[in-house]
């Protein structure tokens, strides 16, 4: 089966004049990108006062999952809620995701997504090592789903602060610049503007998703006062360890970023 793409790139406020558009309404698997909805809900609750930023979140055995993140190799069993969200934003921390999601409830996240008008973007489940419904009753077939257009709208909502600004701060810590964002030549470990008095030449907020047969990158990039929202998602049937489809996808992801960079520099 060929690689399926859903791509949409356009300046904020110019959805009718996209720079790149390919099957933008197609709904694909988006792996960890759906965690943005969890972060949005938590930030909204903190601002409204129903949750505290310093509320302790203790990891339980049911939350535990190795893979992306840092908390599973740290000694600390309890973190402040805001710090757990920073780990999700910075390294897409799966253990932190599960602990925070258990605390707030998936149904509440879905209600938040409905109020935001995020559909067809959706967070379907907690993070699991295996999704065999025979061994994990109630497990969703995938972690999250979205179309490129819905991800583009989510980024616009972040830019326009219809999503609480804490989310942009948490996502600005993201260290995965391997896909579209690789084109902007930023330091993966130090590219946010938190605490700075002067803006950086390039401003980036992004979230990626990675799983077998899934690569996705969506974000906001700003240069000289022009902000572009982008979303690029690819799905395919994974093959051998040296998967040629994965290599092709990563090459095109970087090409999409180069296109955005060229246009912003022109």
C-alpha cells in the first residue's frame, strides 16, 4: 500500500490560499499529536481554577510505559501537574501522559475537544505498548486521529489564544525537530523564547507523532512577523527494519519544511 498523506500549510488567516495542500481532509493516525488536546484541557482547567499547576501527580504501575519520555527513568514518583505537562511538551512523555490523563479523565478531554471544535482531531486512548483488544479490553485501535486541516485549525487556535497560552509554552520546549521543523536550523534543546526579552529570528511551536507506520509534524513557525501554521501526516504499512517508506516519508517531511523556509525568507 502506498504512503497516505494529509498535508496543509498556510499562513494564519489565509486558509483559502494554502502554500501546500494534499488530501487535507483525510483522517489519518497521528500518534502522539493528539496529546495536544490533553494539554489544552489541563491548561484550561488550571486557568479556570479547577486544577492547580502545583497539584501533585503520582505515577502508578498502570501508567507505566517505556518508550518516549524521561519520567520512566527518573527516581521521582510524584511531579507537579505543570511539570508533567512540560515533560509531555518537551519529550512527548508517555508515562506523564498516562498519569495526567488518568487524573483528568479521557471523557473530559473529549468534551474540551468538542467545545474547541477540534474534530476530526481526537485523542482516543491512553498510551499503550500493545493495542490487542483480546489482552487489553476497551483499547482503541490507535492513540489519536486527525486530518491535516483539523491540525492546522488547532495551531491557529493556539496562535489566537483560543487554546490557553500555557500550551504554546509547553510545546515550545519540544525537542523533536526531525521532520518539517528540521528545515529551520534551530537548536532542538534551546529554541523557545521563554524568559527572553527579545524575540528570536525564528519562532517555533510544534508537536510530532511517531509510531510504526506513522509520522506527523504540526506547528506554528514565525519569521519577520509572518506566522505559518502547518500540518503534515503520513501513514503507511511498515515493512522491514530498513523501511524504505519511512525513509521516503522523512525526506518529504524535510522538503515540506524547506518549502516553508524558502517562502518565509523570500
